[in-house]
């Protein structure tokens, strides 16, 4: 299966998709997300959590970001990301980390790494989106004035604030919601309290 880059310098270039039980972000949703984010990628670094095929991070490279760290625990998906980066000739701008996204976030925070935009597309089942937001709110991996872009099922209501993350807007695309959070270090709250209020 294939998908396409929807914006930027690599527009219309094709990407491989992993086989099996993987839910890639639809082209229409990805295009809409990047329309919202137009102009924010110049020169920044990006973190792509639950990366799957790497489409979001590679779209960010096409839109002008400097480098992307992809986090994905499935070896097959890591191989697909590596091959997509090779096909697009952007390997030098890509780092692939194999592991659980929440644990990797904690490691990156301890290493004092920060990113201008963080994409997160956790599994729709259960409370994965809420757990992901809690983990993002508990660690300092977003650099001001950064953004977190969290994709989740429309039935999941996320907290309007978590740690230093403040909900800016939520876009609706069929069964998919995309919540955009702004990082504001001056508005830090307790992530546990914010998530608990919206459990």
C-alpha cells in the first residue's frame, strides 16, 4: 500500500505503508492538519510518536523542518520509515527510535531534548490518547512556542489543559479528531489533576 506527501517540497512523492494492523493518518486528514500548521516548521525539529509509516514526520520535512525523530515500537514499521526516508533521500534528517513512546518521551526529557512540534497518533482503543497526553504534560520535551498535535477518536474527550499544554483547537474529520495544544511554560499545572477531571 502507498500514500502520498500532501504538502511542501516533496508533494506528491509516494510513501510505503506498513502491512497489517496499522492505522495510518488519512491523506485528507494529514493535508488538513498541515494547512492549520502552515508556516510553523521552518528550521525546527519535530518528534513523531507512534510513527507508523513516518508519514507525519516526513510531511513535516517536506514543509521545511530541520530534522525529525520517529518513535515506533514495531520493527516492521521502523523498517518502513527507514525505507521511506531512503526513497525521499532525507535519511540524514531522520532519527528512528525503536521503543514504547511513553518511555522514550521520558528518556528524551531526561536528556533535555526539545522539539518545536510533537505529533502523536496513539492507538484509538482504550485510554491511549489520554495516557499519551498525560505523559506529554509530565515531561518537558516541547520548546516554546511549540505545539503538540494529538490524533484521537472522536469519542475521546481530552483535557483542555495538561501540564504546560493548553488546548488551542480541535478539528473534526469523520471519526477522527485532531487536538492542537500550545506549549506555555508560564501556565504549568498538575497533569494528573487535569486528566483526572476529564477521565
